[in-house]
C-alpha cells in the first residue's frame, strides 16, 4: 500500500503528497517532509509513522494548535485509516491509500461529511480564538447567610461577550466538549475571574467552578489553581466540584488534601440532582454542600414528605460538619422553605443576580430575617 496525504479545499486545487519516507514529519520548519507555512502550524507539528502490521499512526509533537483525526484531538498516538480526515491546526487533509498497481483508492468521501467537518473545524478555530482572546466576562452572584441576611461570599460565573458563534457559557461548554476544549475554556474563565475579583470585599469567600474533565488531570488542575491563587492573594477561595465527577475516592482525597494545604475550601456542587453520593460525601468531607435547584424548586408545594426528605439531607450534611447551601432560590416561598429546613446559605435570583464585580452585587428587598 502506498499512502498519501490529499489536500482538501486548498487554494491550489486538489493535490497529493506521498507519505515517504516514514517516519514522516509535518510542520513549519524546512526540515519537515511536509512543510506547511501557515502561522497556525508549529515548527515540528506532527509525525506519521508505522504501527503494528505496517498500519499508519499519527503523533502530535506538542503542537500549539493541535492535531485532529476525524475531529478528535490526538493525545499520544492515533491509528490512521484510508479516508480519515486530518486537521493540522486549521489545515485539512485526507488519508489516501493505493495498492502497488496504482489502482485509485476507492474510499468513499461523503460531501456532506466533509462539509460538516469543515464547519466543525471553523467552529473549533473560532472557539480557540475566543478562548485565547478571553472574550467573556466574569460575573459574581452573592451567596447569602439565611439566618442573618448577610452576604458571605460570591460565586464566580461567566458570560460570553461579542460572540459570533456563542451566545451563552452553556453553549460555550457544549461546543468545547464537542471539540475537546473543555479544559482550556474552564481555565480561561478562572483566569478572567481572577482579574476582576479585586473589586469584591476582601473578607468574603469566592466560589470558583471546575469542569468535571479537569478532575482527570489533577496536576494540571492544581497548577491552574496555584496560578489563580497567586493572582487573588490572600482571599478565601472555595473550589466547587460536581459530586457526580467523583469516581475515585482515594484520588480525590489526595486532591482535597492538596487544596487544604493551599488554604482552599471544597464544595460539592449540584447535590441532589441525581444519585446523591453519601459515601463520597462522608469520605471527602467538603466544607460546603450546594443543593441543586431541582431539590428546592417548587418545594414549598411538594407536601410534607418532600420537605421531610430534604430536611433529612440537610441534617445529614450538618452531622458531618458541613454547611448546606441552597441554589436557585427564586421566590419568597422557596426562601422560607429553605430557612425552615435549616439551610445555612442560599443563592439565587431572589437574593441577587450575577453582576460584574465593580457593581458590588448585594442583597436587597428580600425578607430574610423575621
């Protein structure tokens, strides 16, 4: 089999380059076998080599903008097959194989698939630029002491600004997951929030989100948190971790200990949304447990059985020495319900909408203390 890389959508029209010699290097440097002059290409971008049974494999060489096979980012090595579409950053190629008799490859290329891939490649490039240019803003929503009516801290949230493709952070994260950029987006949002926290009162806690994918690369997560802590100085920081992302208790005990060593508190987020993780809650001992809005939405109309169930969960959290936070409080009835069940803190539109840090979001017009 003779292998080629066939350019797709190149301004010179369709053209091929034979993958020889093997190993075959792709990059911007003159020494590469396939030299790509685009600024998005790294000097030594990727390497194509033989794998088992003379199959082809591709390896990213630590490039800045990544190597993708059928839109999946290459992490380590990936096997190549006839008809695969490769993106070296924004440069698009197809893998073609021919038998020695020069019989033209019969691998079918569906034009709709190619168009979809090109569209996805354009969106990936747009998202990479969006993240690189930090085209979003940090907002801060107050977390309120339900007994005394005082703001105890803020959760840092994000809002997309000046986006052609992305209208909300939820849409951003949906696209980032599809394009393997979730870690980069989460880190960038923390970076932006760190720069705006300085406008908030120094004595209040700041709750910072993590993406579940980040928990699979704890060294990278801790490095990102260290950079965040260096930016915000002596502020009290709470790292929020989605409870369903905790799959390995010993591993996460190590993470909790590392956070504790840095003076960072831990919060379980979205507790009560699905299967609540009681054993993990007891083992990891987070300082805060944030109950998902689904646990309290319309709760005042849910009857005594629902109130008893949620009250039992709040009591359990207290017995383990943790503080209970109710998320998504939007009505006075929900607020009264949470206070009656013993929630320590609350968060939601009734108590304060997310706002820029220089607008000093505070509680107002809410009957908290009776």
